C-alpha cells in the first residue's frame, strides 16, 4: 500500500486526481461523461462488489471494487457539474435526523411515513 501524504487524505486531492483522469482520456469529448453510460458503469461495479461477497473473495478485492465505484461516483459529480462534498454533508445532516427501524430483520434508516426530512 503506498504511503499516504496529507494531500492524499483530502477530498480535494482525490477529486483533482479523478478530474485529471477525465482530462487525460478526454471523457467530456468522447462520451465518458454521459450520465446513462456512467450509471451503467456504476451498476457494473456494484455487480463486481456483489461478486466479491457471493464468491467469497477477500477484502483486498472488495476494497478495489469499492474504490472503482467511488471513482465513478466522484467522476459523476464532475460530469454533472455538482459539488459532491456539499451534497454529502447536506444529505448526512438529513440522515442523522432519521430514526432507524428493523425491516425483515435488518436495520433501515429511511424516510418512513410521517417522519420529517
């Protein structure tokens, strides 16, 4: 595992690296920032994550597939021209106000009827 530096631990550094990847491969000019395409790629990565679980692959493989999904999510923010960091904190504030319920034996934290946003 490469040694981390302070800059590598920041969201801004991660986003800049994803932007440089988009620039290197001209995603904006070659269809790589098309939202339908990006959603399909994210679904593919979720499938690969699922395969890690169902086929008993190790945590290293799961970490790699999760990183692929994170890179795609960050790239989608770039392609959609929205501030993912701002959206994250806004959503977390909403989630923290929600109650949890057990549904079919598993915990859910969702907007249930009558629950404020």
